């Protein structure tokens, strides 16, 4: 009988701990909401990783028809800088479907795009494979 009470108390404590941990766990990032969150790659309208941001959590093979959040400015061919808050490498391309000139940035880095990519990015994907 004492063993059953101890097991019951242990189960109750374990359940309470799981509930607390579940409530404290961070939510996944929400892409394309204009906020560069942990786990995302951002393409910025302006240099210096400033201005409005197009934030990606998932790969996107075609930026055509995508707008910077809260604006009427197309992302396609309108990016001047980037910031990678992801743990993965991000590869970006000057054409849709991951074609054209290929650039790549490591995790936890940021910078201005070189002349090859400035105002000329059309698609991007994340990968554990480096540049």
C-alpha cells in the first residue's frame, strides 16, 4: 500500500514537471512575419541588416509574389543585407528554384550582400552542408 502511494506521488510529480516544461518550452519561429526570430534567416531591404526584414524559417524556392511584411515592396530583387539567426547554413540564389549564382552564409552571421547578390536574390534554402 505504501509503495502504491509513493508511485502515485511520483507519477503526479512527473506529470506536473512535464506540464511546467511544456509551458516553458519556446515556440517555433513564425516565418514571414517581419520579426527575425531565433532559428530564422532574414533578408533585409536596406544595408546594415536594417529596415524591414523578410524572415525565413523554411526553404523558399521562389520569392516571386512575396512582399516584405507590412509593405507593398516585393522581396524578389529588393534585398541588400542579411542576418542568419539559424544554426544551419543558408544558401541563396539569383534565380528561382535554387538556380543562378549561389551564395552561402554560416550560422550566427550577418552582413551586406555583395554586388552579385544585392537586389538580386530569388530563392534560398537551409542546409547542414557548408558553403
